[in-house]
């Protein structure tokens, strides 16, 4: 029995020295059993290294079946696999959680400190981790109780005591299960009792510390084996140093621990030093400096080659990965490296997880990510969650659509047509979001349109409803199956059986098998293995659940929590797709020492050094309290302070993993554009060895003429093309040519890559819409254009938006929410109903109604409207009912002030919602129709909100009223550019149909005015409020006057003395003459026009309509949003992502509207019309 330590810094070949010791043991005992023990995840490569050693040293005679490479757990299997105890059921994390849930519930009454944490997410998992720490530390409940007895006054006593209650019950529950600590303890007992173990030789490498359970096993190997040989990264034997900040503290503590065990057993201990350099002289110098800089006594040194240690300052994280993958590809292509010679490390690989694989694949670099990939995000697990959510959460639309998008439940109609199913789900989701579907609608009768559709005209829409209802009924059937079973009480056994049969009957497992076959056909072995592993885990969870909860009443919430935790803790077993692959891993994971070049991504102050902050149930202080009372080789994990103090040692191992080069990379900026600083660790190395940082840009500079600068960016064809385009764009922006080296790259790519020409054509791309050919125009718009005037206003706001909206008929997704259009519709509907009600009651006037009557009438009309299907959103929730009440109050306020307006003149609302042209199969007046070149017509339709009639002597004045939710006036400058054509178009329609609107012999159009729908806030006069003898009636009158002024009509008025004098009969001066201002309607020089000017406006409006029609049929598309002061045609557009409009581009310009005064606009219109007549 001997204990052999192989010591030395990590720059030395510890494995080689271990193999020398193995050779000595093998020579003495060729029939012995030789076991190499390494961390589990490097077992395969360690075994391969040993076989390569035999091959290199021509040890063909070594009986390799007597030489095994194992992890500790695999070694236990090797010796104990035939033992009945070893073959007991393995305790999984899931089973532990189930057992612990029961224990916590049983002891709930005894818990005070933990009482409030029992039902919190993650608590059970934390408890399991803590108990695993106790078990791996060989700590028993009696040990904890003794610690509490000895130190009863400790501030942690109550918490630890409660924890011990559950721990004691937990150990009792799991005593018949196979756990990790049970395996290692059983193996230790086996070695302690088995005869002939003196022919067992053990060689341990890759560890710096052990848990108490592992250490117990190692001690049994020491006592019973022929020899125990252990490699430690330690520069010298450390027997007395307990300084936790010492560089080699962890490996030094392990050395002392085992040395003391050997001394107590009077076993010979020998120290061997690895003496062969494993890494280059430069990397050795760096390790020497690194150790010296951490412990003191720094010696001057320098590198022989500047390539040995490099620092790359990259633009961002994507540039880091791109540069690394390119560099690897270059070295493999030019310097006889293999991909397996490279190691990429990051402190937290999740920072690169979203793009590292795509960059490696783009550069055609094979890779293997040496991290566990969790099963939690698999669609199958999501499916099971959603099945229960469907029943327990009332069929929320998000849950329904998410369930369908797992694509594991498919209706028979789509069994072999997945694209059609996806389209049907898209349509269903749009319908659901638009209509705010609830459980009642999902389970009700088939969905149907609010209006009757024509079988021929609306054929596509009807087909869409068929698809939507097919999906809807499929979901309804799924829900019915689930709800029928789950609404009743069942045992856990019955419920699990139902769930499994449900999944089987609905072909979920069959669909997973199809996924597996598809992945296999695509040679994606990683993906192909996932379905089988998922189903195996699911079956295991069900088996364990039944074994624990069997006949107990099923608790769906508890089941889902257990299922989620199980999948969260489970990981896929991974198989490298090729043996020659770049290894990608994280700092802190032990790596095999056979790499040649290591890249460390993200070498910033944030990541290097890292900081560990544990989230354990037992804190560091409590752990110290327990450790102080433990004896006989029992101890808990290291505290955070020791782990954090070990960061220099951890990085020493990382820096010296590879043999030839070490390359640090770091991003200059984060995703949110925050600047990053180079790690203090790297800064120390940089300053000592006088290293320069290499700048790696996202976009290579077109000014770099040297070939070396160009070569840095050359990788695969796809990657090189990417950088060629970037440097070409840079050259174009600078109006220069690309360097000759890049020209050569372009020539090569153009010869060999068909997509190169297409990709390079993007450099000449301009954000200019393509002109449509005549056939396409006619296919989009038809022989004639049928439009509303608001659509033509859209044309003049931005011609390209008109094409998208009314040519291609693109629409943003509608959501179940209150929109301005919807509130506008309900306002219009109520006001229309009001006018019609007054007419039905024998032409009753609004003047005759008291305020109370107005309030009741408007309320009744409003509630009638919101009960209609299209307005059901206003009754869908308490919040929506509150909004509806506010809308009703606004309408009541408006109508009361309309009454005050009518009391001040002789107007009456004569018509309401008057349509010109056909709208929804209704037409009150003929539409406006204009001939266009090429035999086309532009037909304009619209709806006039209200037409008021005022009879003065023998003349009837008709005034158009348009309801607006904003304070609007007629803007002459905007009209000149076609932005405000609505009012002139309405006036034209009324002029054309005066004979249909009035029986009077003399009829005039008095104007077109905007009525502001609002419930205004009024600022009270402070001087009035400060009066001591304030009369409330005076205050009310003051408030009402101010409110009334807020409803002043505004727009276009005919300059007619009779009209202007009678539009407000109460607006008089002290002399009794007509006042120039009125609260009823604004009448100023800016909105009053002569009859001659009005006809000019109408003629110009016709010209705008014709001009728009001609441009549309020309096929010419212009991306030309208007700009008027701070307003633009982009501000409220739904199509901005399509426009990609950028005013900085030379080809993208606003069309600016000049803020002309009314007189200037009239003159401009007159000039344009006269030029038109001359041209004609």
C-alpha cells in the first residue's frame, strides 16, 4: 500500500508521470487491475489518451481489459453491478421531489421558519440540493442534532432544527433507493471487506477537491489497494498552510487530507513531480507569471512569439464568434490543425447561445457544445402543461393557440399537410385576437361573420371560416375529452392512466416518432435522439408519480409542478456528430489536456474573475457553524469565499489547458451599446508581457490595403462573402474602390458561387419602389377604381402606402381592443339614431328636449348600440364597461351643446348618414364619377354624417356637419396637396344632388363644418372662485359658457350675409348689429369663402381626384410621405417596417407641404386651373 502524489504546475504533463507510475505497477503485477479515475464528462477522451499512450510506447502486450477508465459512479457500477442493493431503484430528482412534498406536508405543523416557503416555486428543489449536500458530506441527522446540542445558543439553531426534522424523515424514506452517496459508500465498504484488493491500483487525475463521500471512497482505495496515485496541480507539498486565499488552497487542502489519512494508517507517501513540459515555453512563462502575480515575487519574462498569447478587441459578441470561427477554419486549412485541436470557452455560454451555432455553421466549422441541454423547452412538455391549462384556466386564447402550435395534436384533415394546418392556425389566431374569444365562444356554435357573405364574391372568406371552424371544433373536442374526466375526482393512478391514453389516442407519440424519423433522414442525430429521450423521461415520471401518490386523489397543480421540475432538471444525452470537432464549453468545467489552442470569449471585467453567490438554504455562516461540529471526515461544501478566492487557480487551469496558444477575446460593446472593459486578469498579463490588443471590426475597413488585414476575414465562402459585402459598402460610402486583395476575393467568389452575384447586387439596391406593369395594375385595382375620399387622401399622404393598403390589401392584425375607429363608429351610430329618432317623432326638435330627456334618450340609444355583436368589447369586462360609460357621458355632453347651438339659430338636422355611391348595398345619392385616360373611371363614394337645413326667407341653406374626435379645421395648405379633400368632396356631392335633398326652389350649400365630439375639461376663473359671496348660479353659467365655446363648429362657410347673420342669432353687439364672432361657429377670413372661390376649390378637388386616378393606373409607385411642420405621413402608419423609409438616403425624400395662407392657396388654385384650361 502506497500513496503517490504527482505534483507540479499545470504546465507539466501530469498524465505522463501517472503513466510512468502505472508502468511500474504493471511491471510488478501484470495480472493486477488498474483503474484510471477522471471526471465523468472527460472519461471518453481520457480513455482514448491512455490507448494512444500504449500505441506510442509500443505496449501491445498490455492486457488492456485489465486497464479501465471510469468516473467514480461508473467504478461503483463496475464492482457492484451484481449486488442486489446496488440494483435497487435509482432515486431520481423527480422522485426525491415527490417524496419530499409528502414529507413537508406531513410535518407542516412542526415548521415555523419554513412554513411560508413550502409552496414557493423552487423551494423543494433547493431542499433536495441541500439534502444532497448533507449526504455527500456524510452528515447524518444525529450529527446535526449533536451540533445543535453542543451549540444550542447559536442563532441558527431553530432553522437548522426544522431542517433536520425534514432531513431525518427524508433519509428514512429513501433508505431503499440507490443514491450517489449510497453507491460510493457501498463501494468503499466493498473495498474494505473484499479479499484480494491489494492487486487493485488506482490513478486519479482531473480533481482538485473531493466531497466527503468521494474522500471516504478514496481513503478506502488508499487503505485496501496496491497503490493510490493521485495527480494534483500543486507546486509543492503543503502540510501546514490553512490560508484560504493561498493560490493552491483547494489542491493543497486535498493533499493534506490524504497525506494525513495515509499517515494515520502508516502508509508510505511519496511525492513525484511531473517534469515534462506539456505546453509551449511561452505559455509556461505565462503560468509562472500568473502564479507569481498571485502570491508575490514577480520575475521579468517575455514571450518568444507574439502569437502565443493574443488579445482580440472585437466590436461585439457576434464579431468575437465570427472572428474565432474564421481563424479556426484558416488554421485547419493552412497549418495542418484538426478541428479537435481547438477549445472555445466562455464564463457564461448562454450570452453567446443565440448565435454561436449559426456562426460556426456559416463558417462550416464542426463543433460540439459540451454543456447539458435541458429538456424543459421541448414542445411535448409544453403540450402537457397546456392541456391542463386549457381546463384550469378557462380556455384562454394564448393557451389554445400555443397548444396548436406544438404541432403534436393534429386534426385528421391536416395529418399529412402541415403547411395547411399552420395556415389554419394562423387564421384562427387572427380571428381569436380580433374577437376576444372566451371559453364560451370556443365551446359554442360555429363562428360566423357578422354580416351575410355572398357565396361567389366572398368565396375566399367563406373558405377561411371553414378552416377556422375546423380548428375550433378540434379544440372543442380536445377540451371535452379533458374536461369530462378532470371535472370529477380521480385517484392519481387513474388520472395518469387517462393522460397517457389521451396522448396515445390522439397520436402524440406517433407524431414524435415522425419527428424522429424526419431528423434521422436529415442526418441530425442530436435532434433524432430527443423524442425517445423525452418519452422515456415522461414514462419514468408517470411511474414514479404513481408509486408515490398511487391511490391519493389527483392534484393537477401538484402534478404539473412535479412535471415541470422534472423536465427542468433533465438534460439530453448528447452525441457528437463527428469526432473531429471544435469543443465549446464553459470556464470551470474540467477539460482534457489534449487541445492546442484555447479561445476565451467575453474576457471582460464582468466575467473574469467571476463571483459566486450561493442561493442555498444553508448559508455560509450556518455551514461554518455545522462544519465546526462535524468530525470523522464529515464536512459540507466550501463556502462562497473559498470558491471566489480560488478564481486565480481556476483560471490558471483554464489558461494552461491548451499546449500552443491562448487567445483572449472581448466585445467592445454590449447588446445595449454599453462599453466593456478588458478583464483585470488579462490586463495584468498584457502589461507584464507588453502585449498589443488586436482590433477586430464588425465591418472591415476599405482603407486596409495589406493582405494580412484582408486574410483575417476570410473563412468559408458564405462568411467571406458577408465580409466582402461589408467592405464594399464601406468603399461605396467613402466613394472609393476596394483594395486589390478584396478584388481578388470577389473574383474567386464570382467564379465559384452562384449566389455571389445576387448578394453583391444588394450594394446597388435603392429603396425605390418598382413600377407596376399595366396588367398588374388592372389585376390589383380592376377596370375602374372605386374609392372613398379618405382613401385618396391616403394616396396624397404617401402614394406607396395607398398601394400597400388598397392595392395589395395588406392589413395589420386586428386585436380585441378599443380603437379610435371603433369609438368613432359608435359615436356616429348613436348620433345617427338620434336624428332618425327625432324625425320619427313627428319632426320633433332637439330644442324641445330637456337636459334630463337628452340624458335618458342618448343613454338608451347608446346601450342599444353596444349590445350589437360588433360592439361586444364594451361589455366584455368591468374596465370596458367603464370606458363605455365615459363614451356615453361624452355623447350626452355633445348633444346638450348641439341643443344650445340649435337654440341660437334656425337650423334643423335634416339628414343623417347620407351615402353617396354604394356602401354596404346602400346608396342615398349618386356617387361621383370621373373619366380617366385609357377608358378607366374613378368612382368616389362616401358618407356624410349630417346635413343641417336652415330656411331664411325663400332660400334654403344646407350645411354639412362632419363629426370628429379631434379639434379639426379646414387646412387650405394641406388641401392644396390633396391631404384634406373630404369636405370639398362632400360639398360637391351635395351640390350635385340639391334637388334630391330639398324641395325648395332656391337651395344653397352653406358650408361644411366639423363638430368636435368631446367632454372638455374647463379651467375655472380663480378670481371668480375667490369671491366670498359667489352665487352658484353665476358659477354654473360661467362653466356652461366655457363648455359651449369648446363645441364651436369649424370648417368652410359660404360668404353669404344672410347665412352668416343667422348662424347665431344671439351673437349681437351692444348696438344690435351682427357680431363678428360666435360660439356656435367660427366665421373668420380664414374659413369663410366666396361662392366663386368655393367653386374654384371644388374644381381643384376634382382635378386632384382625376390626378390620383391617373397616377394609380400609370403603375408608378412613389415612396413620398408628406411632411407638414412636425406632422409626417409616417407617424401613424402601420406600414413603416415595409417602407424602410430613411430620409438620410438620397433616394428617400418627404414631399413637404408649405404652410400657405388661405389667400395664397386660392391664388395657386386659380393659376393651376387656368393653366389646365390653357393646356386643354
